[in-house]
């Protein structure tokens, strides 16, 4: 059976997922059993059997008020949205000041090479050709309200890790 992307990083990133949090695009295998899971209802794409808590898209977290979650974890999902800044703002909106945004995502260039080398189908849902840790950091910098806690540029063959703490609010 195919291992989830989360299974590759759980030992390193679960320690940042403390308190009440959300696993976006969890694919049946949440970072922690206690995480609130959100995903599209597509059982064919699941790699685990944990139940889905909220059915929907991660671009609108309307279930949550501003500043109520301790963490948001997302693995290999952010690259599927064309407007990365909009998504990051929405995810930061629901985090408490001091809350953590925990990302595990592909470095697009390296992921493409990996797929070619291993004769693996490429994920056509990826929207950003230059998606990478640097790409995300360049979006977060002008937004402000975050500070880096942890980052790894390349890990597990084609992914990066980023953990940022919400330090303030962009809401007037």
C-alpha cells in the first residue's frame, strides 16, 4: 500500500502540532489522531482509514472564527492552489497568535525530476511551477505576522518542511 506523505514526516513534525488543530487535506492519515481533519470527500485518494471530520476545500475555513486554532498542519496540498497568498492568509486567519502553521510540501522542480526518474505519474493538480520553500517565504515576508520556527529545504527526496509561528494579526 502507498505510504502517505504525512507518514514520512510525522516523527519530525507532529511535535509542532500541540493543542487544538486542523489537518488540511489529510487523505485518511492525519498528523495526529486528535487533529480535526478536513478534505474533499474523495475516498479513492485516501491512504489511511481515519474518519473525515469536515468535508470541504482548504481555501475557505468558514467553520472557524479568527484566531481559534493552536496549529494548522498541511501536507502536499498548498501547491494545488493557484493563489498561494490567499490560502496562507486564510490559514493564518484561524490561527491564534502564537499558533503554528506546519507545512510539508513538494519542491516542484525536484518532485518533477523524481517522477521522471522513477517513472511515476506526475500530480497534475500542482499549480505553481516554481513552488518551493523559497517561494513560500517570499509570500510570507510581506504579509508579516509570522516568524520562522523550523525549516528544511529538501527532505524525503523531494519535499520541504516549514513551521512558522503567528506573531500578530493582519486584521484591522
